[in-house]
C-alpha cells in the first residue's frame, strides 16, 4: 500500500460518489458487495492485468490488455509509443479500465489519462519516483524508458468495486 491518508480519503470519496451516481441496477449488485478504499489498496498490489478501452477516430471502441499498477489511488499503465492505443489516447484521452479476478473482484474505472513521461515537455512531477518503481518491477534495462514506452495515469471521475468476499481476496 503506497497511498497516503489523504489519497485514501480521496479514493473513498470517489468510490462513494460513484456508487451513489450509479443506476439502481448496479447499486443492487454492488451495495453490500464492495470494499473500502483501504481494503482495495490491500488487494491491488503488484501488477494487475487490465482491460483498457479506448476509442478510434471513427468512434469505434477498442479494448486491449495492459500491465496495470494501482499506485497512490490511481491506475498507472504503459505501452509502446508506437501502439494503436497510444495514438488513440494521444488524440482522445478518455479511457475506461476494468480489472477482473473471476467472480471475486471487479474494479471498473472511467476517467482521463495523463502522460507521465512525454517525449517532449516536462514529465509528471512524480515521474522519477514512479520510474524507480517500474524499473524495480520490470528491470532498469527492460526498455528504453525515455523513448520506447509511454506511461499513463488514469485520473478517474468514476470508479466502483465488486468484491463479495474480502477475506477470500486477501487469503
């Protein structure tokens, strides 16, 4: 868990607001089958496979998988700078992410991506710390971190979690 108490408070507010704005159908499924922000950060550790949804210039949805890391209450993920999803996100930064673990966990997030390590321009203020984390996870020489890969952070405006048995998730 890398989140500060302020980040946990912000994440909990997002989870609560998102659920309150959801349809009655979704609330009937998720209410009483969810977790707190603190519990979520205990579950989302290490690399999590994410389904990332982007949109083409023609408005057609595209979905692909990315390695995701839940850091400071936000999903961070990377891809090759030449990937189609990188072009989609550069032109249309709205994205949706789903992380599923069978019927035990579903984390659904909608938001807007920010580029953490742009080719031109200043990187995100916390990029050095994130880069250290990613290099520790993948290896410092796994990529040309400056030119080969682009990393994103999804700034969420909606997020909900389905987790019917928290004890099972942390067992």
